[in-house]
């Protein structure tokens, strides 16, 4: 990377907003085994934006609850501690998506892809003995470098998206041709700025191609990303589906198709992502 490009990317990352304070507190809680649902409820209750979004999702027709949920305290009873925590993290990430952008980047399709990748990565986590919440967060943020490009390098990003679509080539290769680097590098810079744990930064930075590393978390996120693309659960702007490398296939117990089959019916998970994305 040239010094000029490095300076340009650093400036773009620095202009991205920080995660809301409440979500930073939730992230700290995820690392504390003694954190209780009461602690989580107290933090969310102090953030009206997150509170309203969660209650809207919980009270949607999808969940068909017998009565309306009017408090975060009741929501944690119905959804569970981990589901509520992941929902709050997702809301924070969604708040940064560019609704209208010069790049022509479809934020809604991106959101569906990110949410389904996060949930599939969480489902795969027990197979490789890693924390499901860590895999969820890594899956949710694995493509977040694209958001940086859509915000701050929209013309270049639009060109790379078009190249990838026309040539049916991987988007990260098109980005390297057009910008000089890819979304994994920029995404890792951003989550590092947000003070995420080192394994998550590593997972985002080394998630594909010649930079791919052989770690349990990367195995989950890589596979979840390919499954989401193959089943057309939204779109992150990359049409190419890659087969699982031998090391990842060994960790997860089979080829991409075999892993998909072993997960069973994923339609309910996708419908839940739709509800969340449209709430």
C-alpha cells in the first residue's frame, strides 16, 4: 500500500462515526462472564433509539406474541439474553449504513447478507469450539469495509461493484484493481479503531483469498459468508461463491454443500433477518 493510499484510508476510517456508548458498554459485557440480564437491560434502557428498535422487532407479526411487549425487561424474557445482546449490536451497525449513496450500494441487501452471515456463523461456532457471540459479531461486521467505501470513496466503489458484476469476479479483486486495497483491510482498520478484540480484527482482515488464515473463527465466518451468498440471502455486492478450502472443510466437517445440508432449514433464520431489516 502506498503512503498516499494509506493516508487516504486512514482519513476515511477516522471520519466514520463511533459505536454508540450504550453499544460499547454491551460489547464490554460480552467479555464479562458475570454479566447478568439485569445489567444489559439497564444499559439498553438508557438508549431510546436502541430501545424503540428492539421493541418494534419483538412486537412484529413474525414473533406473534400473545401480548404487546412494552419494556426491555419483558423483551429479554421472550428473546433471551444473547439474542437481545446481538440485536442491540446489529442496530448499532445498521445505524451507520448509507441509505442513499453515490456508489449505488444497496444497503438493504447488504444488511440481509450481513445478518444472515452473522447468524450462520453463530450456528457453526460450536463445531469449532469458539464463542457464538464472537462469531456473530465477526459475521455481522465482516463486510463493513464496504460501508467505509460507500461513504467516503463512492465513485471508486461504484466502479469496483460494476467490474465485479460484469466480470463475475470477486469484489475484493476488483477493489484492489480500482482502489489499491480491499474492504477486508479497511474493515479491519475500522474495528481496530473501535477497540474490538484482536481475534475479531484478525478475522476481518484475513477472511479470503491469499490472505485467508486457518483459525476457528475465520472458518465459521468464511463458510457463513459463502452459504449466505449461495442461498441468495441478500447481497454484499459480490456474486462469486467459493468452495470451502480443505482446512475449513476439515474444521466444519464437509464441503460447502454438505455443511449447508447439515444446518437444516434456514428459512426461519432468513425470515427473522427480513423482519429485522424492515422494522
